[in-house]
């Protein structure tokens, strides 16, 4: 391959390094108003009375909206809950504003004014009388009979949607066959995406009845359909687009979490002016979706020789106050958790539980990070109990191509064994337990964790892709595709795929994306799917375009079409290498004869498992409890790496997010349901100064379902990182932690408890 | 009551009225329409709005606009010309240090302030130089490499 596999420079890089690239915070429209949102100070309450008279009287205020004067239509801010596959019922539990608030930060009202300052002032003049209700913050307590229902639910107290059950042969028989059984319940924290650009939207309802919304969404088309349903405006009259750049996503922008888009749209419809809402960092923390915290129970059984016999997995996640992705996340937790090892008897039971906390939704790893933190700890517990090396135990049990598994699509490729071996070599696995420090107060440890993930969301939600490549008159091409560029490099890699097929320089292809008016439907940029799934449509479009061109050329030169190809921008006879014509010239001549070439790709992509083996080396300070993650080796089977530099970047960023999850990051709530970490200064993200050495290793396989063999990589850097660190900490201290993050306080207390016992 | 201040911005003399409560980031973005400087938290915690004042990298969201009277201020727009990128910018591109791009202008300004003072920084100095710039995409690996490489290129060209 000529272009696929090369680390070409990103097409959006110059705009981003010069500061010329536009994000939503950077632009404004003539006559634009500023929107601000009033949020509930209470974790659970009914609004008895709301009076906006004083706010409306403030000069400069153009509109005040509450539950009394906005559409009452119920919706779900998550893209996939809006597009549930047939036979699953969407959970529609949100309104723009409601007379019932369910968490601290819930949207109560909004103001549009001529300046941000006046809008802020007006918020203070809205009088709200609340009737306080009992609140609950822990998912286990929220299921108990004493808890107040936060929403009506079918399957049990405060359980949104369906309980997920995956049964794979008789689990009891599996444990009967097991000589050794390990089990544990792991408590996992709430993590925040903390993407650099906060949730934001700019809406413009024009006089002709059209609604345009510039949005930070990862899914412009689904967001358009949600807005259409809420406001009763035809799909065709709404345009949702990125500005074009989006300051990170990591899942929080799949749909319209925290409702900046519907609120800005409602304000614009009320004032007939453009209205821009940019959430503050604190609003982004307390009101936009988080990762699901909760409990994962795992029970693993194995024969004496180490062959796994049974895996029982249970996930009870904290949904927070609204459903968002709380049905799908426990589903992925179970599906991915059961997919790594070949285990004849397996069982999963999982669901989320509503509580009066910030809604939890999509976050890089999507339930899988939670699953593997628990499962990979249990595998190490098993290795210790059996006296088998933890690496060998994994190699013995991992899924191989053709093995039966619980997923509704086949495993057609795996490089996991190679990832494990290569990663082990680079971390120095054989020195596990032997690395010592000169400082008697410090201990070192090495640990590992493995995982798989999806490359797409099919068949778990509506999932199809379209791409259109339009040949321009000078031989350059425009590729239109509905997935946005949220930082993952899709504008570059999708063009690489098209250029490879079309036999032209990659610079000839310009990509139009993230705009519903310029592209047909695409579910969006999520589920590690952008390159894998949209790539299949781009490939199909490129192939069709090439066929069109070559057929026209065949007629022109009276030669069979099979004998023609486009090589380096020239139409050639494959056999004789004889040049017929430069593509540019050919396309121009066709234009003069009233012909334009257009390739359309419409695909329902499949799914494929990428595989990961992570190795961590850590150092613990026994006097302070501080864990220093020294090094992470992350070996990934990504299928074909279309742009290795971009692939490495995805892995490195994902790894550091996993390091944060394992060691410092956590949203905690006080007794009144208020977040205690609602800004960067009290939510501890890793910085350059405290990151480990990260070594990303690419292991290439070729998956037949992916575009030119590629698989997903967007989320996979995060999934096995926490487990590798947890297992390294066990190696260093002999303490098995069942709760994350491994912050200084937790580790220090555990060391002290151990010392007291000794 | 607005007050008139003069300062140098990206080599150009500015003479402009500012409000007493106005922060430098608002002067740069809202009044002067230089949108390369990004707003991530408005509390001096993320570094996305980093600019250089008299050689020092600072969060422009924490500096009252009035304070830049008589100062030399550099923003990301001052680093390149339409035909020529700064070695730091070039190095960020070549090393794949850019993903979503929101933190990048601020990080490059922190790196420039560092290299202006320390043309050949150690790895630890690079890490400390950008420790105030949060990036959630890259894990900082390629950013640090880009800065170290740019330092070498700049030193070699002097």
C-alpha cells in the first residue's frame, strides 16, 4: 500500500498549531445573544413555583425560559438511546426543563441576554420555590424499598431500561468443574472526561423556519434528530454542524449531554436571534455525563492446570439522575468482559441504577474499563492461587480465531498473544518481583492486564454509514462524510483510505465532515468506530468512483475496463504500464463533455475486536502511600495501522486517562449530593510532570471486516491500564486493592493496616 | 469607566481602551478578535489561554487587561507568518503532537517562553514548563518530544 500505513501529517494540524482553527468559543454571529442556565442547588426536589418576572424586567434580558414555557416532549440526550435497535424500547426521561429536579446541577431555567454579565445577573433574579425530596446517592441503596423512585421503571426500583443478561452455558456446572475459585467485588469511581473545551452550542432560528445549531457534538446527525423530535421541526429544516473543530470528546458529546443544544435552540426560537451557550468548567463537571461508577462482582473458576472453566460477572452501575447511556454501558461491560477468555461457562447480569447524582453516560472504554479492572485483578488472584505465572495463565486462556464466544459477530483476527509476548519483553516481565530500589522506603512492582473492545457499535445500536466522493473539475476530490473530526485524526485517515483506492496523492482529497447539511446520515464519531465504520463507506465510495472513471475511460480508449487502473494519478494499462492519460486531464475532458464522476458508499459495517496487553511498572512510597507509575507498555493489535503516528497518539492519550482513573481521578459527592471535585484544581488530572513513560507498540493483524484490515483504537488505550497498575501494586505490596482510585490516602491506610497486622 | 492603555502585541503597538474588570483573555478574544488563545476554565487551571507577557508565560484569564500597560505581549498569532511556521509549530505537526488542538496554542506559548529562556532544556525542564497546560488527548508524549526537537532545531540555527 502506498499511503495507508504511512504517518502523513494531519490535514488539520496547521490550523490548530497557529490558533487559526475555529472552535465554538471562537465565533459569533451578528446580533447574537448569550445564554446562561439556572441549575438546581438541590439533589432532589419539586419546583412548587417559579417566577421570572424580575429577571425579564432587567434591561438587556430578551427571554427567560422555564418548564412552563418550553416544549414538554421527553427525550434522551444520548444518541444511541434515541436510536435503539428494533425491540428495545428507548428510555425517554429528560425534558428541556422539568418541574422535578433530580441532581445538583439539573437545569431549571435559562436566560438569553445581550451580554454574559446581564444573563448571569438575570439568573439570580429568577425566584424558585422548591419542595425538597429525599435523595439517594449510592446505586445499591437506591434499589432498596425505602428509596424514593427517581423515575418510573419497569424492571425494578430505579433501574432504567432493561436488565442485561448474558448466559453462556450452565454456570453452576462450570464452577463444579473448577478446582480453584476466586471472587471479589470491586468498587469503581466516577471519572470525568474533562475534555479541554466545555459543552457549548450556538443556535440560530431564522425567519424561514430553519434551525442551525453549531455544536460540540460527536454525533451531528443524531443530535439533529433529537432536536427535531423535541421542537417538532422537520429533520430537513435543522442543520447541526461542528465549528469545524471540537475540543475533545471522549464520549461526553455523543448526543447533547447537558442540553446546551436544546437550550440554545429554545432560546433562539423564543427570541429569533442567534443564541450562544458556553458552559463554564464547573457546569461541565456537574452537569455533563460522567463515567459510570459502581460495583463489579467477579467470580472465576479454573481447573488445577489453569484452564478457565467458569466466569460469573455482575455489574451494578450508578446511572446518576437520568438514563443517558445507562442501559448500553452495563451491556458493554458484560459483553466485553466475557469476550477476552475462552471460558465454557459464563454468566453476566448487569444494569444501572438511578441516583441523585450527575448523569453517567459514554466515556472512553464504555463499561469495559470497569469490567477489565475487576476481571484482570481476578485473573491475577487466580494465578497467585494456582501458582502459575500470570502471563502464562493468560496466554493459556485467551480467545483464538474461531473459538466460540458470546458476541453476535465472529472473532476473525487476534494478535493478543503477540501483544502479550512483545509487551512482556519490553517491560522485562521476567524481572517481576525482583526489581528493587535503593530506597528502603520504596517498593517496585510490575503488573499486566489485557482486554479487547469493539471497533463499532453494530449490532448494539442503529449503525450505518454513508460517504460521497465528488470529483472536482480539476481532478481534486471532495469527500463528504458525516463523522466529525473531534481530534482522532479522521479527516486525515479517511482521506488516506480514499487516496489508496483511487491511486492519487492524498493531498488531492479534501474532507467535508461534521455537518448535517453537507453529508448524509452517519451515527457519528464514537465506539472506536470512526475510521473502521465510516472507513468502509469511504472505501465503497472510492471504489465506485474509480469504477465510474475507468468505465468511461474504457469506452473512450476502446479497451476492456479490467485492463485499466489509476496509478499515481495516471490512468494506465495494468499490463503494459502504458499511459493513457493523466487523471486531471481526463476529468477535465469529461467535464467538457458534460460528465462529472461521483462515488457513493453506503455500508452497514460489521464489528471486529481490537486486542490490547498493557504492562505497568510502579513504585510505591511506603511512608506516604504515593504511587508513581513509572512506565506503561501498551501493545495493541489495531488491525492495519492506517496512520501509525495517529494510532500511537490514540494509545498514549488513552493510557494516561487510564493512569488517572487508577491513581487520582474521582468525582466524590458530599452528603447533600454536591460534587466535591468540580474544577480542574480539585479534580486531579495527570499533567506532563507526573505522567509515566508510555511506550505504544503496534501489532498489526488484518481483519477481513475492516477497511483495508483496520480495527478500532480510540478507546482501547484506557481499558486495561487500571488493571495493569492494580496488579503491579499487588506485586509491590502484596495488597489486593478492590477499590479505585489508588490515591495516596487509600494506599497509605492499607499499608498502615498491613503493618499493624504484621 | 474605561481606561486607555498602550502595549506591544505581537510586535505591533497597541493603543486601546479597556474596562477596569476586563481580563486580558477578553481583550484578546472579544475586542481584538485574536481567537488562537483558548478559554478552557477561566480560572487559571488549564493553561489553554497561555500568552507571554514580558517573557513570562501566564494565564491570560487571570491577568486584568489594565496590567499589560507598557508590556510586551505575545500570543500564538505572533509566532508564524502566513508562509512560515515557528519551529515549535512545525515540530508539533511533524511529531503528531496535535489531536483535538484546543490546548495546543497555550502549550506552544508555554514552550516558547521556556525555550526563549532555556534554549536547551532538559526533559524535566520541558515537563515543568508545560505542567500548567492540561492536555486530555495526547498523554503529553509527543508534545514533549516536539518541544525537545524544536529546541534542537532552534539551537542549531543560531
